[in-house]
């Protein structure tokens, strides 16, 4: 006995067949979609792509770095290993702020008290707050303070040196090797201008570090001792914010410095300089006089809307953070942008990372910013797909 095909069954069969045809006709997006979005810069300036060209300086190695965008503006032997002298104390301070408590009391050991070179003249058994040691180490460049900090944080200098090298690797300072926490010349103790910049920018994220290295004079009230910062740029260069001086026989005169103006923060490192003050001010002037920061798009600003074949609504795409680039008016390359979408699978949650937004000067990449979904996108039901297909056919 054969069942009779009722009108209801016939309708459902037709809908199912039509839906199958519809699904077969829908083209899924390619694994990665690329959308070009030209922009109109508000300033007629361009990125300086040739970091090997710049002012003449005496330093054997140097770098000029714009910190808010992470842009190297100038480099001279910036990856060549050299003795870092007391710029080593940038890493010592970083670990102290990451692992210590500034209100801790530190007891000075015989080893710390007996260390030569630049000194706070600490005495064995003396007790001093960690915060005061940080001021003495970073302003006066006390080697004895550096050893005291290392012993307090790690229990021993050797253990602390292990922490220094591990942290350097984590921060991408792969051409750096520390043998002590103070920077006196030693076998297998070296860094580079680039690596020291990476350590400096990380340390500057710590409010206490930035405050201390930007201090001209500090008085340790309990002892009535005043330490003056060895970095004279703080009172001679507009916008100067630190960071650290260093001098040894092997390293020569060294200086890591930072200065901010008009939304840019420049970091310079000069190693083995005949005149570290002139070299540094020359680099800072070069950066501030020739470069500007341009905001291409603000965080959350709509960059594009993409219609997905199976999506209930268009996907709105926004940058995860402000898109800022450093540009110079001394070049003729145009700025362009490119939006790269990752493979998209529905449903999409609001805030999900869905690709990257890249900014170019010619063929050079200026920035690569994560993209987020500004809205959630659900998957169409079979009935909604059918309705949409029928509507487009009319």
C-alpha cells in the first residue's frame, strides 16, 4: 500500500529541495578576505623608513626610538654587543619593581658595603627602605645599592643575575647577557642599544621607575642625605624624563634618555660616546624636529562592514586600540592601509579578534593592529536563508 503525498508533505518537500539548491548556490567566503581601505592623512607628512640615515654622532652604537608607537627612527650599530656600564641598573630596577615591595627594609651585607666604584657608602648591617635604595641606585648610580637590591630580591647576586637574564630573554633582549646587577666591566656582560631600549620602555611602564629616573634631587630624610641625578638632561633639555647614565673603562660614556613632546615619547641609547650629552640631544632634536605622530583611526572607530553569506546581519569591524603611526615630511611615499580578515566562522561573539589592520608607507609596514568584532553575528536559520533568497529573486 502506497502512502498518498499530502499537500503539507508536498510543501515541505518543495521547501527542503529549494533550501538545498539555495545552500548549494551560496559561496562561502575565502579562507582570508583582504579589503583595501585608502586613508587621507590629516598631516602632509610621511614615515621616515631609512633608519640608517640621520644625524652624525660620535657614539659607537646608538638608537632613536618612538615609544608610543614602537618605531625605530634611527639606528647605528644598534644590535652590536657592547658593555652597558650602569645602564645595567635599568634591569636591576625593573626586577625590583616587579618582584619587590618598596616599603621593605633591606639589611646591607658585607659584600654590598665593600663594592667599589660609584657608591652610596653604605655600611654593613645598615638598614634602609628598598625605595630609598632605588633612588640611590638610579640617581647616584650606587653600585653598593645595586648589590643590596639584588640580594634582597633573590637571596644572592648569582640568583638575581639568573633572573636578569631570564627576564631579558622574555622581553626580546636576545643580544644581552648580564654577569652582575651594577654594570662594572665583567666577562660575558654585554647588551646592545636596541636591547637596552626594550628594557627601558618596559621599565618606564612602572610609575615608580618613571618618577625616580625623572627626579633631579632626592633627600633621604632619615639620614639627611641628598642625592642628585647624574643625568643632567633633566635640567637642560625640555621634556626630558630620565633615564640612566653609565661609564666604565670598557664601555666608555653611555646614556639612556627619554623625553616627551606633543604626544611622542622618544627613547635614545648611546653607547661608547665621545660626548653623550651632545649625541643624545642631537638625536632627540632630530626626532622631534622631523617626525610627527598621526592617528589613523581611534579605538572602536568603524573601519568596515562585511556582509557574511550566512550571517543575520553585517559584521562591523573596529580596531582593538588606537592606530597611530610616526610619519616624516622628508619622504614622498604615500600612506596606505590594508584590512586582513581571518577565516570567519559563525556565530561571532562581540569583541572577538577577527584579523589585523596594517598601515604602510610604500611597502614598509608602519603598524599592525588587531581587529575586533564590534557586534555579535549569529547564523541564519534555514528558513531565513530561504526567505532572503526568495526576496533577492523578486
